[in-house]
C-alpha cells in the first residue's frame, strides 16, 4: 500500500497535515445525534425535576465547550478559531436530538468540532439522567446514543479585505 494514501501516516508514525498554504475560507458544519431515554426521564427533563439540574442548559454549555476544545481531545485535529456555535435540542416522547452548528474563518473544516459538540452534549445528558435511567440491576436497558452524523458542511470563499 502506498503511504501517500494516508494523509496523517508517515514512516515515523503520524503527523498533523500542513494547512498553512490553504486559503482562509469561512467554513460551517452542522451535525446531529440522538439519545434514547425513557418517557419518564423525558418528563422529568421537561418539568425541570432532574436532581443534577437543568439538563439541556448544561448539555448546551458542554457542547459549546467541547467544540472549543476539540483539538485538545483529537490528537491530529488542528486548533482553529471558532467564530460561532449554535446548539439546539428537539425533545421527543422517548428521545432528545441535538444539533450543533459551528462556524469558523480559517484554513481547515469544522466538522470534527461539530460532531465533538454533539457527542459531548449527548454524553452530558446521559450523565445528568443516569440515576433515573438505571434499572434495578444498575444497567441501562433502553438508554442509547445513536445517529451521530455530519449533516452538512460548507465553504464560503471570502475576500482578503473581509478578514
């Protein structure tokens, strides 16, 4: 196999891909994911009765923080200037869907930041409701994180005077 097929692989191991010569472009990415919960847990979240506090606000903050910290968690991910993060939730009868929209003006994409935000937001929800999701044996028979995906990413060329 030709080593050049893998952009991060070298004879000495791995390396961070050089992006210094790439143009500065406005980039956005939208990602989403879902956590399946019991209807009883959803009801507690909606009524604000989860003992750890406001689940969705905490998950929103966690998702934003994760977006900003992505390059510290994923070894070969470039640190990039985050221009904005929008986190939204759709609460259903037995699940919560989170969408994270990230924007940046830079030389590399923001899809890893968006899916990291989704992942950490969902993990935060699980952490906050785990005491009510457990069964009598301490297991999570119906709790599931699923469908984490990048829905869309875009590049918008900008003029140098806009930077």
